[in-house]
């Protein structure tokens, strides 16, 4: 499994090949005229204290951590980067369901659904 890493060594966030492929497919399905980026963020909420948020965005701030691979751009706001440092985004498609999964070494605990952490 090869990984894609944000180029700033102090701000590492990884994507697997399957995550990149799925994001590319979803962007293509959007059919948007505007250039879409995948924004990954951490927000207060969820059953464990914080939750992950991922969505397509067209607005990239000057202080966003930004990287590109094979036509996919991922951006993370500076506040979220602290909680996402060293995390990995993967996409699974199997009998148990399909979806994105973030493996985060900064999470002390997570909820059963895997969508929130503390």
C-alpha cells in the first residue's frame, strides 16, 4: 500500500491509493466547472468530543495546508492539522460496507462508529 504525504514534514497527513482513487471518482461524478478540493477537518462534536469532517470545497485559504496528487488536491486548515498530524485516510469497499476511514495516532479513544474521537 503506497501512501501520499503532505510535503511539509512537520504537518504529515497520509492518503492510501484507494482513498485517492475514490476521491478522484467522486470529483468526476460532481461534474463541477470549478476546481474542487477535498477538505479534511476536525470539529467539536460527536459522541467522543471531536468529529472528522470531509467535504469538497472550492475555497482555499492562504494558510491552508495544501497538497496535490494525480489531480486530487487535499487541504487542511491549520487548527485541524494539529489533530490530524500523522493520520491516514483510507477507503474501504467490502462486505461490511464502504466508506472512508481515518486512522489517527492522536486519538486517545474513539467511538464505535469511528467518526468521532478524543
